[in-house]
């Protein structure tokens, strides 16, 4: 794809309806009422398209499903919007750490914080509460497994950069049953490359750097199976499972044509299927966090081509999860994004440059599936913005996510479903 022209545009929340987010008039109460018969054995699958706003969803809908088709995530019957403002002394624009902390704890905090309040005091996070209630827990991501979003649900640190400390807390404190994704560098000390070589040609900066010793060995000593390839993942037996499949993220985030690559192995869906098959065996229910990180990272690079590939992988995974929830009405499925990234909007091709100021980048054209039409993506920043993000949901308690609210409200709904309160 080419970067054609420059313009400054703001993608407003008015694009939400066009994105097909508020879609169905499905009978939400049906799933809710069915779930009530299962007592406190309920489950939650929480899916984060990191950096995903209404514009990302609409771009993916056009590209994957055509003019009048719908994404799997947009077929979920309950829809709402969450405001993402952090409690930060210097900005009203959130990062992933503060946003995930709001989901995991129900409290606002500063950017960079992992489940601590603005004074640095540790907060109670949902992964630990679910485990205490006897439920299985797990996390799946195409980022480092110790990256900010999963970390907030299973650890507590003053700064998101403390990734080896986050890994240590996984093993010794929150004890998720399944941990799958990237980030092996944070689990092995310097000088021990693990399964993935240090300083690889695709990114010479990557190398092992654990500050807490050999955490893979520690995981094994605590009963985790360790796998590092798709083949090993497929053969893994039920039980505690740690899978690390790359040095850092499971892709290469760069501008288009500059070494960018999106081809996670194993795929997000394969990791999610393995995690789901494991945690769903718990008769008391489970909490499973699933994240596609590429949406955010490629939006930071204004890379529409790879962002759309990440969206495709995410939506395919949601399709699989929709089928699971349809058969298990005591489970809540939620799909959302922690913040917008890129200040993205969707435009017609061939439009003129409105600003000529060199601030924003127009990317495209991209095809509309099954048609002669094309569209452009217009990026207005390489950072995050403060627009609300769409929330769609299905299953037990989904109706609680209809409307407009702060991101802390999502925590309230998740916790009520999991803990019956």
C-alpha cells in the first residue's frame, strides 16, 4: 500500500453506527435467564482488540465482509461505548496499562500503572479473585504475555516495564492455569537465549533479559508444561500450560514495506482454542483473557495493511468464541478495545487533501470485499486518542454492557458475572 497524501481529520464517535456496532435487537434476556440456572459456576471470556476503535471495526468490516456484511464481533447482540480517560496527572489520554487496570480492578489510575491506584497502592485484580473463587484462569495474547493488558488482570506493579516481576507474580501469586503468547525474553536471564535466538536478524535488539532468574525453569518446577511451537501446543496435555512463541511480540511492527510482518505462529485462534479447552474443564467456571496486540502496534506505525490482517485474525477468533457461548449460556463474551490508536477514519478514495499540513497520513486504497469499491484509511496520529471505544457482548450478563459508561463499569459487569455479586 502507498501513503498518498497528508490531511488532518478527526475520527468522531459518530462513526460508530456506520461501524455496525449497535446492530441486533436480539433477546438478551434469554442468555441471562438461562445462565441463572447454573448458580455461581459462570464464566467470562474477555477479548481486547488493543487500540481498536469504531473506525478499525468499520475498516475491517468493509475489507473482510463487504458493504453490507458484518464482523463476528459486531454480531454480538449487546452494544455500548466506554470512555477511557485515566486518572493521570498529565493527560486525559490513556495507555493500555491504565485502561486494563480499570477493567481488572474497577479503579482509575495513571498511565503505566499495573493494578495499583494513583498513590501506588496495590489493588485487587480480577484474575486473582477468579482463582480464589475456585475458577480456572488463563491469558492469551499476540503481545508479550507480560505486556500491560494481560498483566493488569494477573499482577500488580508500579510500572508496566517490570515484565519479569510480572512473570514472577504469575507463577507465585495469581497462578493462571494457561499463559500463551510472546515475550520469552523476559523469562530467561541474559546469556540464556531460550528457544529463540538472541539478536535475530529480523530485530537485533531482542535478547533475553529476565531480572528474576530462569522463570521458565521456575514454571516447570511449579507444574507448568512449557511449549514453544505450534506443534508442541497442539500436543500439550490438559493441565497448567505456559507457551512462549517469540522473543517479544509475535509479529514485526514497522511501517509498510519496512520489515513489517504479521504471521503469528501459532495463530491467535489456535492459542485461544487450546486455552479454552483447558480452562473450560473447571466445573466452577473460568476467566479467560484474549488479546490481539497487532491492531495497536500496526496503528502506531500507520500500517493499514497489517492492521487489517490483525483485525481479520481477531474476528476469526471471535467467531469461534461466539459458537462456544451459544452452547454455554452461563458464559459472558465481551469484545472491546482499550483505547483508540492512530486517530483513524475511513474515507472514500480519490478525495483531495483537506489540510496539506503534513500531519496525517492517507493509506490505501483497500478493497471492499465482493465489490468494485475501495476505501482509504486516514491516520491523524501515531499515538492514542481519547475517543470512546465500542463494546459488544453476548451471553450471561451481556445486557449490563448496553449504553455509555466509563471503562470501570466493564469491571463491575465482569465481576458480577464471575462472582455472583
